[in-house]
């Protein structure tokens, strides 16, 4: 974490108009990452891996639509994304073998591991902070959207520095503290008049100000909110909530973020990752919703040194399990480290100085995703 003077200077820069930020470009060409945590776990079948030929109790009520990349279809809930499929890739074989609990999934996708035996592993951004340090006087890792609240497991969510200690802890900021009011009304409107849109706009400003890793929590809890957690009954969400709020909010903010980064010359150096903690059951439940399913889901990745306009992996006919090129959260973590120029097979000192590898032995980056 920078000292008080550097942090004050950073906050001043983040709140400044965009033009003044662009007047002082970063002297290096190192990459940044915006990591969008889609809390709740999006349904693969109802978002980015439609199965229109599946039986009625499995297939989505939302029809598939073509994108601007031949052969890639997503559901009709994402018309803006469909026009920008050349700016991201789809990882359709994401899966993990940990418990189907939100908190455990958060650990897996944000650290590359589920926690065991009381050892808390550091968030990807905290590792980047430890190994890359600050840039332009900005903190290396900022989380926008506030800390995560309860999601049912009463376990750590994996958003801290873990065994790296307090000096590598992220800074939490609100969108307003990042100076989004300095943006034009047109820019703010592109991102959407909702919390997630404001958070994504703040993420762009933070990267522009020099922050290496920005995590955006789309939601802070699954209880009493419209989120991706589509069980279909209270206090959770439904597939109709996908139609009316959740998907439109993501579609507008994600698409605006990709466009904004590209227009400002930041897309070629900024990775954008979007993933939930798991997928959803292929078979709809008694309420017409879908329950937790870590065996298969789709993640989005693009920008920086990552390939775009690709589909990596596939799921079976019912979207239940990966069919080709399964990908784990650990492999995604290794890919992000590799993109930062960090050896994913390196180790950091853990408790009592014991070396702990960034990813487990045998885990490799997703070569198909690296340009």
C-alpha cells in the first residue's frame, strides 16, 4: 500500500477529469486487469452457452442470437455483447470440484484455490501487488463496490491478502470516490444508471490512473437482491430477474467498458475477466429456477495479451459438464499471472516462511487464451 502522501496523490488523480489523466500516461507498457466478480453464479444455459436443442426442462426460455463473430451464439439477453464478441473470448468449460457453496467458489475463482486447513490464500490482485508493486503512486489493487456480505457459507470470500499480510491488502473504494462525477453525462449513461455501471466506469478510471488490478463486485450478497443466484424463490432471484435487471445491467456496463477501454487506447494493455463462482443446474427446479452447479459454467476473458473472439472449450448437450478443453479457476489464475509477466510456478513465503506456489503443481496457463 502506498504511503499517505502517495495515496492522497492517487485519490486526487482518480477524481480528476479524464483529460488530465491522459496527459500523464504510464511510462511502462505493463498490463492491468479488471476482474468482474459476477456474484451469485450466472446460469451458463441462460447467458453465454445456450442449448436450444435441449429438452424443455433444460433449455433456456431465452432464445439464442448470433454475434458479430461467426459461429458464436449467446442468448438474447445480451444484444450489446453480441455486437462486441470480437472483444472477448468465451471459456465454456469452466468447472471446479469444490463444494457448491458461494463462499468456496469465491475463493476458487479469486485465488485459484479453495481454502483448506485454515490457510487463506491471497487474492490474485494481492499477489500482483506483492510482486509488481505500485505504479504512478497508485495502489496496486483496488476493490470497487464494497466488501462482500453474507452469501450463506460464513466463510472467507478470498478477497484479502491471506498469508501475505496486511501490507498487501486491497483498498476498497466507492465509485464516487473514484471521481466518476467528472465524466460526461454521455459516458455515464453508456455504462448504465445502476451500481454495476458506476463500478465499471470507476474501474476504467482506476486503471487509467495506474492501478494494476481492479476487482469489481457486481453484487455484495445474494440475499434480498436481484443477482445471478437464480433459484427462483425468495430470498433469491429468478430467471425473470435476469431478463428485467441482471442481464441488462451487465450487458450495458460490460459493453461500455470494452468500448471505453478501446477508445482510450487501454484495451491492448488491460485484461477484462468476468466470471461467477459456479454455474447452475441444467434441470430447472420446482420454482423454475436453477440451483448451484460448479461442474460447468462460462467465463469471459479478453483484452491485454488475451485472445478475443474465440470459444475455448465446450460443454455437453445439456450444459452439465465440460465436453472439450475443461478449464479450472487455477488455470485461469495461472493465465492471469502469466499475462502480468509473473511466473505462475513461483512461490511466496507462507506461514513460518514455508514456500507456497502461486498455483498447484501441474497447473498451467490456458495457452489458447494467450495471444
